[in-house]
C-alpha cells in the first residue's frame, strides 16, 4: 500500500513539479519563440538548461528542508492537541466514575456497619447499589466502544446488515419503556434496508438514538424513524417532537461527556457518551450525521450509511 504523503511533502512535490514544467517549457521552446521542438543549436541553450538544473536542485534542497520542518510542526501541534484531548477525557472519565463508585462504597459500607438495619432498608440500599453498578457498567461499555473505534477501527469486522430487521428488534426491546413513558415509536423504515458495516456499532447508533429520545424527548413524545435510498447510501431520519434542546447547546451535542442538563442526565442513567458514539460510528462507516431543531419542536437527526 502506498504511504500517504505528509502536508510538507505535498507542498515540496507540487512546487517541484510546477518549476520543472515551467523550466522545461521555457528551455525547449526558447522563451516561447519556437513553434516546434528542435535540437539545441546555441551554447546559451545548454547554459540555460544547466542553470535551470542547478536552480532546481537548490530549490528542491531548500524546500525539502522547509517541508520537514513544516511536518515536524504539524505533527507536534497534532500531538499536543491529542494529548490535551486525552487529558480532558481522562479527567472526564475520572469525574464520571467517581459518582457511582462513591455511591456503591457508601451504601455497602452503611450496610456492613449497621447490623441492626431492618430488612426493608437493606433491600433499598442494595437496590440503589445495583443501580449504580449498572450505571458504572454502562459507562465502561461506552468507553470501551469509543476506544475500539479510536484505536482498532482497522480490525473491525464488516458484514452485510439488514437495518430493517435490526431496528425491529430494538423496537421490541424498548416497547415496554415507551409504553411506560406514554411515548410512541413509529418505525417507518422500508423493508430490506441493507448496509455494509459492523453489526455492534450499527446497533449502537440505532439504540443510542432511541435511548436519547426516551431520556430527553419527554413524556408523550412521538419518535419517528425513516430512510430514503440514494445510488450509494441509505439516508436515515430520526426525529421526535419532544422538548428539544437550546440553540446554544446544538454545536456541542456530539461532544463526549457533554450534557445539556447534567443533573437530569445522571438521574436518567445517561453516560454522556451516547451521541459521541453515534457520530464516531457513523463517520467510521463513511457516513455523515447532522442534527437540527424542526419548527414543530424536538430534535431531528439525519445520517447516512453506505449501501451493501
């Protein structure tokens, strides 16, 4: 496989090609006076060619040196940016882990240190401990999914996926929760929506968008999922008529650990990574995703996935 050229090498190669073409044209056509290629009849022609070669070599050497410095600066800036992102991610992970771990320790220590506690209170504390453990498990799973996309995308298994069937399973899985919250999920996907992708990640895209609507659209909201076909992609629309989010929060909705309402998100069990997983998974499959606020209210996600 051909190695991808760096930005500095691209600049160096472009300038050298342009100079070579210009010098060759100038010499061969004698300052554009010749009407056809002819042998060099004058010594000045050979001198001009030699001079051009010397300039070409000197220019190439200087540009190569500059291109290396340019690549070093770009790589250094990229590394600094990635290190900053890793530090922020580590801090966010530590912050998110702190709450469930502290709760688990607190409830378990209370039970261990209070042998006189009645059975009803013990069961209530155990139930809360279990809820926090489940939240911790969800958080770790989401972090693992993001890491897999960041560092192991080249080894992800790609296969033929029937999105219609996959989403029908998600509808069945979440039907009870939708009923409990008096919400409606309209599955308007056509039959045989076939894409090529990683089964686990495509499931994560669909399930996280469903969960996002369940958690934040509000009681009584209607969620509708549809898709249209192009020559190369399936274009999906995932919309609800719920409460939506403020305009100022729209640009950051796909950021990791970003929450519009932090307290409400945690109380509903969200990890703050669901939409980040959605965006990264769609992009990993060569698609795009956007979010908007329809005039009717709520949120509308549009994303594309390549056809089989």
